[in-house]
C-alpha cells in the first residue's frame, strides 16, 4: 500500500456485522464511486467511504478498479450511462455482487397504478405498488473461463414451470417449437429429494443445467415447493423445513440446502422458508406466524453464511395475513446483506387472491423498490394482470399446464377485448361438436399446433387417450401465454396498462376493482364468471385427461 496513505482501522459499518471484509471492501469502493459521481469529491460523506476502502482493500485491487473506471468499463460507469427508452417516473437499479454470479435489475415505474390499491400518504409506498417495465440481467462465469455469460429477461414476465426439471408434456425438441419464450426456467427442489441429505455431487460442473439438459442460455431459478400444490402435510421445526415429496416427508436443513445449491449452481435461488398452512386464517394464532418469520430469517442467515456458490437470492417474505408481522418480516430481510430480490408465496393462505395481493402490497411498502419481485401462485391470466398492476415483476407459468390438463385450448386475448369478441377464455376440445370441426384451435394463431393440426384431430386424440393430445395443447397454451405477456409489456410501454387491464378483466371476469370484503364469498351477484379457474380444478384432479375418461364437467353447450 502506498506510503502516502495512513492506514487506520475502518470504523464499524452496520451493513456488515458478520460478513467477510472482501464484500465490505468492494461495497465501500462502489459507494465512494457512486457518491463522487453524484456529489463530487469534496462532499464529506464521500470521504468516509474513501477512508474505509483505503483501509480494507489491497492496493492492487484499487489500482485495477481505478483502471476500469478510466477505461469506462467499471460497472458503475456503465450504469451511469444507461438510457431507458420509456418515460421515467422512477428509474433505479441494483447490483448483487458475488464471486461467481451477478444480478442487475433496471426498471421504469409507470403511473398506471392499480385503481383500488390501498391509499398511502407515502410516495415511496405508492411507487412500490406501481407497475413497472424492466430487465433482469444475470452474468455468470463459464467453465472455460472465457468471461461471463449474460442472460437477460424482460419484465414483467413469467418463469417457465417444470415438473422434475422438464416442461410438462414437452420434450426439448417440441419445446423449441415454442419460439420466443422467456429464457427463464423455474425448478422446484422437492421434485428431486430422495432423502433428508440429498447429494448432487455427481451432476458435475454444469450443475442443474447439465443434470436436466437445460441450455446454458437459460436463467435457472431454484425454488423449494411446487406452486400448484396448495395443501401440504409436512411440518417444520426450528432446525429443518418439512417438505412433502414422492418418497415421503423430507427434512431439509439450511446447511444441506446450501450444499445442494453449491452443487446445482442455479442462477437465482429462493431459500427455505417456514410457510404457514392456513385453511382458516382467522384461527391461525399470531405466535405461529411469528415463529415462521423467526425460522425463515434464521434459515436465510444460515444459508447466506454457509454457501460457497453465490447465486442471486430472492428472499421469501413472510407474515401471512398479519400486516404487522409482514412489516417485521420485510424489515428483517432489508437488514440483511446479499439479497437480490423478493419472493412472495402465499399459496396456502385461504383468502381470495385480491386480498392476498393487498397483503403483498403492504409488504412491498417496507421493501426496496429497486429489486425484482417474484410471486408464486399468480399465474392465472386475471391474477397475473392484478399482480403486475401491483408492482410484481415475475410469476410462475403453471396455468397453461392446468389448462392443458383439462383438455382445453386457450383463446383469451389481452389486446382484443371489444364487446364483439367472445368472452370465452378457452375452447373445450372434449365437446362432440369438435368431431368434424377442421379449423385450427384459433384462427390466425401461428403456433405449431394451429399451423399443422385441427380441432377434430385433437378431439380424436383426447377421446382415444393419446399422449400427443396434451403435447399439442401444451404447445398452443404456452404460445398463448407468451403472447399474453408480450401484450402486457407493450401496454406498459404505451402507458395504457390500467385501462387495458380494466377492459380485459371486465371482459373475461367481472368488475375487476369491486371485490368482496375479506372473508366474504368470491362469487356475488355481480361477479359470477370464473373463466380462469383451471388451477383450482387442477389442485383436486387425480390424473391427466389422457388417463381418465371424459369428465362430467365437460358438458355440451345448450342448444
């Protein structure tokens, strides 16, 4: 270190109470660079960052970073010159730095806020609930050390749903026919748990990507639980998370979870959490919810401390139906270092989706608006629209799978919801009227199924229980789902999402912003349609349409 610099012990920094000094060194240098760009070198608080990194960082590191700044290749220098094409009402970014992985998120928040969002005098609270259009960029080191491989994802968007690492009903070659799908796949760990101490050391350097033959250009998100499973029986303790698996109940500790993620090398991970099973939320005691918050925070801290591979971490936000406890959970997460985003999983909370969303919005008011938000259980088109209006960036895509499992083809359209359009969101291929109907599933649709096959043929496949029926339906339904999100992003870019969403929800559901009070029945005299209810049907369904006789629910339309 240069003799002109007086070495002193760096003062205490509350952001790094138990974290190694490498991270603290980098953060202070980064903060100093950011501070100087905003306020200049003479600004007193900037000098505090200067003193800290000068003391903590090896001189060769500082020289290297200085050279990067001079060459215009330092990360902060790049971020300062970003140009976002959309009109800004709020523009920000966050970068989670790690040894092998970095996640960068940039977004533009719009003014198209949800009309029935809870009112707040706080501008930050309003901003946190605003829909936004953005991009997630993940950079990771490749095995051949040729530099980071960057994978980007436009938001709002969906994560491709999988079962045992594969998209349902689709082999890789058929999945390729889907075209411009988002490069983001969600895999749940519960599908791979053979025992309480799973070992994936033999999967090799490619990790989960290689294990399930997933292309390295895909952003891989590793979660613990399947979002289509609503009711669970496994119980957790202070030391482990109980997970229902095909081989029985598994007890997964934070230490074992860290070891598993080190071996599987996902890009983004949602750590363990003590989710509360609540068939009757009013009967769930606050003590149980408080315990789930404490356990989840403890496991998260243990995971962050024990991991070697460092993916971006989406912290599970807890608190169930208690507004006060949701605030406590959010504040615990905000106090932690190394959090890149937030995950909301309130699937087991027995409340209408609109009320779950209000709880999520309350949590968002306590969380940083600069990090991406992922919400499980919001994949139905009407729920996804409401979630996006509330500021959610990512949802899962289990809905097209649920539609396929019912033998239906999607026909809903976010862009064309005039009074002349049909209010039917799906086409029932079980109906006898399909027997001699030689039209494509949807006229003008360019998916592989509609270009090559007819309603009559898929009806025949369903009636004869051929597996190809679900393959062709899944291709079509995923294509429609992807089109749906493209239309939402285009609406956001135009600044018309609030109006377009209201028209869509009224066309297919009912008045989207006049819902029953908490605890009331969802169906009322003015809200009788539930055209996107396939997920509820899937939750109680025993097997696929290719292995079961035609269901009574597939009734013929009245003549």
